[in-house]
C-alpha cells in the first residue's frame, strides 16, 4: 500500500497549469520533472526528498526521460519544437535538436543511440502527427514518420528492439523497429477510446495502456492481443510499473488519485488521494517511492509503497 511520507515544495507556478512527465536518474538519485508552466525542469534530490534547482529556458517542456544506461537526460520542449539532451549535472552542455510539431512522448534505445519523439502535432496542419527519430551521436533528426492521429506516450523494449507509441484516435499502439526506424512495422488496435499512458513489463511481455475511456488495458507486446481490461477512477495520464512489487500506478487528475493495480491478477488494490489536477508522477523504483506532482499547491507528495 502507498503511505504518504511528506511533501516537497517546488517553485510557484508563474501562470495557470502545472507539471508533466518526470523520470529518475538512479545513479545520482536525482528526479527531473517537467514544470511545464514555468518552461523549466525542476530537479529533486531523492535521498533527502528536497528541491535542488531548476533548469530554465525549455519552452513548454512536456516530457522528461532519463537513460540510466547512457547517463543522459532528454526533454521534449513542446513550445519550441525541440528536444533537449544533456548529461546529469551537465546542464550547461544541453543541446537542443529540432524535431516535429509539439513534441511530447519520449523513448530511447540506448544500444543504437536512437531517441524516438512522439509529436502531438497540430490538427490545423495536415500531416503534423508524426514521430521524429533522433540520432543522439549526430544530434540530428534522421527520420520523420507520419502516424494516423495524435500521439501520447511511448516506451522502448530492448528485447524486441522496438518502440511502442500510443495514438489517441484511432485508438492504436504503433510500433517502430530500432533497426528500421523509417517506418511503422506493426499496429495494435486498442478496444478502448483514447490510449494515453503507456508502460512496459519486459519480463512478462506486457504493455499497460491507460485509456481516456477510464480503462486500463493489458496487451501482449509480441502479438498485440488484448489480455485484460480494468476500470480506472477517471481519465488517466501517466503510468509507472514497479517490477519488484508487481504494482502498476496510474495517475488520474480528476478526481486526483493514484489507482494501484496488482499486475499478477490485474486487479485494483487501492486508490490513493493526491490533489485535483495531479495527472503526473514519478517512480523511484530503487526505494519504492512514488512522487505525485500537485499543480494547485506546486509541490510533490512523496508516497512509500510498503507492500510486502
């Protein structure tokens, strides 16, 4: 079960809104969260659970992704159509690479140094729903793939060597192979409206897809077969999986809760209150901690998973 252990005060919002995707660097025990309304990445010390500093000038930053294997941090800067790349504690070396329109979701194949960027696009601009593939060594976009609708989040599975990306409408998960990154290789149809949050269980070969229809769908990653569907408390956003505890955490901004699922039985085990509008969070898998980002009070709630 999740137990609240305290709060971390973060910089005040400079305009209405709040936070978006976040990720944890395990070696340095740092958490990076996109403080979208402040055009900044807030950095938290996971050892002491305190705010350290912010990385500015990331216009409309929507995503943060850490590659622990490659010791890199990536940001999707939706307001300026770029991604940021820098090593932890090396923010001065941040490089920005132009990508598609309104980048959001991020996934990284460390072995091939290939970053996939899922671009939200603009419905008034034909052909703007795209995936950008960025060569990290060359710091340049090498491919752009058109997709049938607005993208959501993305993950990379090292075992299959493939990227998986949620598409809002039509409800699909599209697949790109890292060794053939110029095209879609598969499409999985999702039976619930609005695939949004996406997470991977690499050992059990599962994708967990949280949908706007207030459903959590389990998908066989190799075949696309739908394995189960469970009810959520509301429209979900971010999803994280803890393999050690076999727990899945789903952030639901309205009413403002985290739904917790047992992934062995694919059944809900508890619903924990956060704050209305808290649609994003981060998982420190080493210490079984969940950080829920609270936009109304501009702070993070820290929860310990004490499941035994």
